[in-house]
């Protein structure tokens, strides 16, 4: 890479003598002169002409460049090889000048024509102003050195599909005394002849020269002979290059300009096409340059955005929380990146620029879309959580369910819309309705779940109240089953159901439910109440045998005053048994089926006729074997199976078990009654008493005549009485003679020993005369003790339903 730099000028070898494009040198040169910052505000000037015609000298004086000049003392030879480029010092806007290798040089030989055409085409394709250096004495000459050059220029012009509007400035060197006014018409005439002689495509056969070129003619004095005059004329010409691209300037009507940032790539591609000997389509080349450069700029801006610190922090933060001002901040960063792209690509082809900008914008939006989705997700989640909290608070505060749901939904959907607006990216046209719809579905789902929970809680509460209000009373009514049991249960069910339905209806008014849904809940509550009654009835039916036995036991063992019965022998056990069994049968008939309607059944009659009149039925069966047992069935007449609690067959089986289990109680009662009768008949028959009185008259008289015998008899009576009470002889014989004798035989000796021990204890006590009433005789004390024991025993005997002998004597 060859590059020269002075204080005011910087130059580079653009294309070397071998036709190789020095791209690295051009890139470095563009950075040095800051061409990329110029946009369209720059101009390219090139110079072509015969070898050793003073092209480099002219450029150095005209633009302040430092191109290498020919040393006249060393002879004429090739000084510039290939194409060099330098920046013009002190000229605005930025002007670059290309010094082309001279034509007709002997050094290149046969390759001269090929390279001449290539360099000329390159200069026309990239330059706004082309200086054609020619000698004054060649004007008007048919074989002048500039004519082949002009033919080359016009021929290569035809290879450009849509050529630029280029300014051709003919610089006449070593002007003679002939005025320019006389030279210019001759030169223009020669130029027109050359233009007319050049073969043209059909499309441009009639196209005038002015369509492609602006022709300017200037004349300069000889640098060697009139150096000062030459410099003055060059200084004057230099002024024409200031603001050359402005309207009215040398290149004011140029077209198809490549932006400065794409100049390097454009020049490389143009030279590549020229070297491959292909036709140069400048419009297509312009689009291609714009495409490549815009893609490079877009890629650079995309990378710059992806590495932006503020964006990286936002992207990281939005993964876990809501970022305040997300949309505004991100829109600002995107706008900055897109505006930078616009600023750098503004001078490229509009269609390409817009397409690449759109692609850049789409790529940037694709990059930020996940973060935007996360942001919306956080907003949706927070809004949903806030809704749940607000909704719960509203319900706890006693607000109606429907009103609370509508109010909270509206408020939080508005908050979501507000948060969504804060997250909106200006450049994006995304359909975020799905996020909003999902939030609405989540809110509706939560409302539905809370509604179901509240309704379930409400119905459960009233069901619990119904269960409490019905279970106990129904159980009690069934325990005391009678003819009014089911009508009473029905009234109870209607009353409690009505109360519960009214409470539920009042509570449901806040849910804003449709009639069908409310009716379904109320019907379910009514069915639940019926279910409680039926369940309790079935539960009680399962223990009907126990209830029947309890009722039989109460009625059989207690009198009308609920006092325990004492079987004295006067009671009609058969009638009592029949009454108790009838009442138990009544309970069975009540428990046999559920009777919540107004229908009348014959269950009680059937049970009574089949079970209570079993003897009559047996007699009938003996006479006629064709009689059908009404209980030999699994269902009751006119009673559906759903309302049947105990089938006829089960009733018969239960009654059989009931009779067998209550038979023992009846037998015990009969035995107790007979024992009581026997205990009251312990005296001998009257004839035996008369026989004793007649036969024992003499002994009785003897006792009356001798009082000692009477005292002994009295003492023996007292001893016998004490033994009677202590041994409870009447109670022992209540269950029969043999059991009584066996029991007395085991208790006799201990009782005698107990009496003797008490007499001994009484005899050992000291005798006091303070109060004669407190010192009774031992026998008397024993007698009192015996009397007390007798009283206790008598009380005990009385409670057991058996009358003691003492009571009988009294």
C-alpha cells in the first residue's frame, strides 16, 4: 500500500500499474480524510490526457495536491502509473481528485489501448468533473493527440446503461496568442464531430452530446514560459471548484451520486466489472452499492443496539419484575438506533434504504419482543394477583358478589390497559389482545372458582343447619313412632326447608344468578333436606329391633305412671304383654316405609292381622291351605321400593326375633308373680290351725300357769325374729323351697355367730346411771338392732315387690 501524506494533503495509490485495485489503501485514505461523514456533499474530479502533458503539475497547483511530477531535465517519461487519488486542500465541499495514467505512453506498449479504455470508463463512472488536458496546438488538427482520447471517452460512455451527467472540462495548455473565443468554437466543433462519428446504440443514436456531458473550455498559459501568469490563471480556475456541486456549479446537475460512505465499495465493484469487460449498469450498480452499504450499516446498528448498556439492563430486569417506563425507554433506544441508520444511509437509494431500514426494524423488534412479552406477562400476573386481593377484600367487606366481580374486573382491566400502554413500543405493531384476553379469561376463571366455592360454602352451611334441624327431631319422632309421626316429620321438613330456601334465596340475590341456576340450587337444597330425613329414617329402620325391644320393655315393666311394676299377682300379664307388643308392632309399621305424601297405606293393618292374630291365622291355614301370607312379599302394596324401609318379609323376620327375645322377659314376670303368690301363702291351712288349737289346749294352759315358760317362749320368739330378719327367710323362699333351704343352710351358722358376738360386745360395756334411757338391756338393744335390720330388710323386700311377714302381721 502506497500512501503519501503532507500537512495539507493526503494521497493514495488507488489502482496500481498492473490494474489491481488497492482497497486497503483506499479504506485508510477515506478514514484519514473522513469521507464517510460527508454524505452526498463531496465531489470527485479526475484528469486524463497524453503522457507528459503536465497533468500532475496542473493538479498540484490547482488543488494543492502532492502528485509526483515529471523531471524535465531527465527527459520525457511515464511519471504516473495507474490511478492515484488525493484530497484537494482547502476546497469545500470535500473534493477528491484522481490523477490517471497518461495515454499514448511508450512504456505500456500494446496494453495502452485496453488500460486507457478501462481507466477512462472508471473515471467517467465515478467522477463528477473530468479534466481533459490537451495542447493548444492540437486544436483543429485532424491527427491531434487528443482526438483518440476523446473517441475513447465517447466510446466507453456507450457502455454505461444510464451514464452520469458528467462535466467535461477541456484544459487547453500552453495557450498562444489566439483568443479563447476563437479556439473554443473550433474545439466544440471537433468534439461534436467526434461524438457524431462514434457508434451508438439504437436508444442513443439521436441523443445529443449535452444529454451526457456539460462541456467547459478553459485555457492556461505555458507553465515553463509564463509561470506567474499560469499560476494566476490556475488560481482563478480554482475558485470555480468551490461549491462545485451546488446548483449552478461545475457539477450542479450531476445525478446518480453514491453516498460517501459507499464510495470505497462502489469504486471496487465498478473496477471489478470493468476488468471483467462487462457492461457497466450504473443504476443497478447504485442499487447494489446501496444494498451492501445499507446492510452493513444495519448490521452495525443492530450490534450497537444489542450491546447497548441500558437495553441490556432492561432486558435483565424485565425477566423478574416490571420495569417502569419500559415502552418509552425502549422506544427511545430503538429510535436512536434507527435514526443513526437513517443518518448514515440517507444518501443511498431510497428503495433499498427503506427496505433495509424495515429489515433492521424487524430484527430489532424480534430482539426486544421476548422482553416485551415478559413485561406483559408480569403486568398480567400482577394485575391478576391484585384483582384476587381486591376481590377478596370486597367480599369480606360484605359487598355483593356480582357487584364486587364487575367493579373489580373493570378497575383491574383498566389498570392492565394502563400498564400495557406504558409497555407499548412505538415502532411495534404487535397484536397484544391475546395477553389481554388471557387476563380476562384468568379473571373470569377466578371469579367462577370463587363463585363455586362461595356457593358450595353457602349450600354446605345451610345443609349443615338443615341436618342439625332435622336429624335430632326426626330421630326422636321415629323413636316415639305413632300415627302422627310421619305427618309431624312432613310438617317439620316443610318448615325447615322453607326457612332454608328463604335464607339461600336471600344470600343468592347478591350473585346475580339466572333463574335456572338459582332454581337448581334451591331444588338441590330441598332434595338434601329430603335426603336427611330419608337417611335418618333408614338409619332408624336399621335398629328397629332394638327400638321395638326398648318400647316393649318400657311398656311391660312400667305402669301408666312410668313407675316400675311390682308383680303382686294382681296384674294381667297377658293383657300387658299384648299391649306392649301391639305398641312395638305399631313402631314397626311406622318404620316400614317413608310416608311423606298424602297417600294412605294398609301396612299397619297387614302387620296386625298377620302377626298379632297368628293363632287365628293358624286356624284358618289349618282349614284352608289356599290362603296366601300377605307378608310373603318383598314389597308393600302402593309403596314404591324407593320409599320402602323394611319389606314385608323383613317385618316377619324381625317380629319373630322380637318375640323370641321378649319371651324371656314375659316368662320372668310370670315366675315373679307366682313366687309372690307362694310367699304370701306360708301359713298352714285353717283346718291345721283348728287342730293345733284343740290338741294343744293343755300345753297352752300350762304356759299360762307358769310365767317362766312364758318368758322363755318370749326370749325364743325374739331370737327367732332376729334370725328371720337376718336370714331374710321370706326372701330366700321366694324362688322355691329347695333353693331357700340351701341358701339358709349356708347362712345359718354365720348369722348365729354374729348374734352371739354382738351380745358379748353389749355385755362388756360399762353401766352408767347418768341417763337410764341410754343404758337399755342387751337383749333390748339386740332387739332394736334386729328391728332396724328387719326394717331395712323389709324396705328392701318392698322395693323388690315382695311383702315381708312383718308387714303381713301388722
